């Protein structure tokens, strides 16, 4: 049973989402303040966090930042009544996995939740399970897809869901260059056209965790004028 935490101060929305999440077989808990929601995330370790942007006590952006700062990797779907681009950019860049602008349809909400749960099972895009091993080693970097575990020189590296998915996608297709729009579509799964710099932010955070030298990346390389690729020269290393 998936555990879902709803952090939202609109009681009608809480009630509506709770009904449909329970219909999906989820165990649901709620909080109507940002600070209370953050503590529940820490205590309950939910499988999915539904997080409103405008909250009393602490806004959703700050809650999201603090969740990721604590290396809590639960997927986060942000909700907001706002439609300004800056909110979407901030939400995605501080570590949210998905974004819905109110008002939204229940059907769309359910589809997004199901998509997040499917991605948690780690069906890697463009990878053939018969060709791509579940445990990959590239020099000092080890990636265990089934266990969702990354080791760097034997030490465990904590990655957010999106950082892990980016790393797996690139590493299972070494040498193949992906432009930012393609990565947005494949990893986020929805049309975030115009938010390509969000990919840059996630790549930079990923590099800061796995690259021994950020100024001279070894694993994730920049393909100038295109996007990013995984260093194919490490495949035989």
C-alpha cells in the first residue's frame, strides 16, 4: 500500500483527493500547514507528497527545499492556484517531480499519480532489460537499478528520484546525446516546454554528487549545442 501525504489548506481539495487516492488503494494522511507537513514527511516517510504552494506556517517552495535538503527522496507533486511561470520554474528547480495548476481535473490528477508510481518501479525509457544489466559499473561509479542505489568509490550517494532517473537513462545509453527538451519529456513525462533550464539545474546537482571534479566532468558530459550524454569511454573501464 502506497503512503501519500497531502499538504494542503483547502479542506474541500483535501477531501476530494483523499477519496480518489484511497480508491487507488493508498494510505492517506494530511496536513493543513507547511511546517506541520514537513514534520509529517520526516516522521512518516511517504511514498508520494502532494504539496500546495500557498500554505500557512511555511510555503510549499520552502517545504520542498527543506525536504530535499534532508535527502528525503519521496516524489513531490506541487499544486498551486497561481499560473505564473516563475512558480512552475521554482517548483521544478527546488526538487518537485510534477506540477499541477488549480483548477485541475480529477482524471488528470489520477493519471499523474499513477505515472509517478509507475516511474517508481523504474521502467527506464529507451532501455532494453535484456541488453542493459541491472547492476552497472563505470570506473568508481556503480549503479544498481533494482535497488535504486548509487555508489561512488564504495560510498552510497543519495539522489533524488529525478537525479536517479536522469543518471540511469544516460548511463544505459552511453554516448547518446539528449537535448534538454527530450530529457524533459522522457524524465518528467509531461510537456514542460520552455523549462529546459530545469534540466540544467538537475544535471548540475547530479554532477555535484557523482563527479570527482565538477570543472572536468568524467561521467556526464556536455554535448555542446545539443545537451548531455554519458561518457561512452567508460563502458569498458
